[in-house]
């Protein structure tokens, strides 16, 4: 692990104990947490994107605001569901946000996760082409998005207003193409991401199971990705991030919320959209115990960046302290160059 950041779902709900009661609270507190994380020394501030839910949904206004309040920390998504996107408009938004952040955008995209609605992307006006699955549609849109941010000509010029030819979208942001990530849930999609020249983003869920512990399966996924990258012959070095739920218990408040973490110390296996999936364990406990356990996590050792999924409804102050505890007591045991 070379660096760590946070990943927030941006939940809000007006219930007892919630410190994030409205959508405005969720947006503003995410900005404040990014500022606090930068001061602590974190390397990334990432937001999850969910539609039709009381969670963050439209990332670019938020990312731009985060960029304006910070100067060093990377800002990004984990992940944007490409089934909901117009690839060319997404390319414009991404380039503009990257320019505002001075090249700090790390944009995670993917097919997306299971939702609370049925085919919500169709309500947005995006219906997969005949014979094409939603996953295939997401990949096709990603290919169009990548061409757009690479500066490829997209639409024919009006000969009455300039030279003939295809015109690219504007603005363009140099370097953005190498900072696009694919959220992968399997070894096969990790291989595909490498072949497309996309960085790898892997979460606390894998949509396959081979019977081995989660961190070992995810480590295999990372090795498959890096091997495929080498075979593809890309000219730059890719990055890999993994997500974990991590809570170093340092106060009575931590203990009141999370106990000793024993109930969360095992992987979970279940069905997801009709297929067997494996969910990674949480790391909750005394800081030295958490550090030792994470140091044995094979995928964390192989990854460049560790994203900590924060309990955002506990508020900025709590989560800033959680990140500070991680930086002070846990991160030093994990910092080293990733293996291959």
C-alpha cells in the first residue's frame, strides 16, 4: 500500500442518531471530510454513485466543489454506473472537473451494482441496443467515453463554419485517459480492464466465489489484472485500489458504535443477482490488532491504494477522527511498494 483514502456512499436519513439528515448535509459534509482528509495526509477522497436512493448520485458538482476546497488530495468516484450515462456528456464533465482540480481526478466507472429499482437506466432514457446486455452496453459506452477523452473526432464539422472533418468534444484534459478506473467484481472483468488500459478498482464485494478467503481471491484478481496489463503492452504503469471497512477502536464512542468487531471478522457468502458472491470482512478492533490483520490481507499488500469505506452518517468530526486514527496507528504498518 502506497496511500489511503476514503470512500463514502453519502447516505442521508432523518433518523435518530443520524448526523446527516438531508441531501444538503450529505453533499456539504463530503466536501468538509475531503478537506479534513487532506489535512490528515490521506491521498484520496472518493464518492460512491447510486441512483434512486438517499445517497450521492450526481458526482461532478460535488467533485468540483471538493477540488476548489483542496489542493493535493485526489478526488474520484467508485464507481459511476455507465448504464446511466451519455458518454460524450460524461467526457465533457470529467474533463472540466479534471481541469478545475489541476489533474487530480481519478474517475472510476463500471457496469454498476444491484439497485433498488428495475432497469433504472431505462427511466433515464438509456435502453440497451437490441441483443446487447446491460453489461455489454456499459462497456460499449465506456469505449465511446474513452475515445472522447482521448481527443478523437466525434461529430462532423459544418463546412459552412470551418474545415471539414470530425470535431472532438471540448474541453480536453491531458493525462485524464490514464486516470480512468474500472470497478471490477471478477477475475475476467479485471482482465478486460487491463486490456482496455484502465486502472483496477476492486471493492469489498466479488461477484464470484471459489471457496478461498476474500482477500486471497481478490489478490488473484489483482495478479490476473497485472499479468494481462503486461501482455497488452501499455506504456504506463497501472494502479490498483481495494476497499475495506476499517475501524480502529480508540475511544468509548467507537466501542459504543462498533463493539469489538468480532461479529464482522468473517467473510460472507451469498447470492447476488442469482449468482454466488463473496463479501469481504470488516477490520474492527484495537489499532495494533487491526494493523496486524490488514498486514496479512494479501490484496491490501498488493494494492497501491486502500480506500476506507466510512460510516458517513456519523458525521464529519467522527469520520475525520477515524481517518486520523488509521493514519496514526494502522497505515505505518502497511506502507510498502506493491508486489506483482
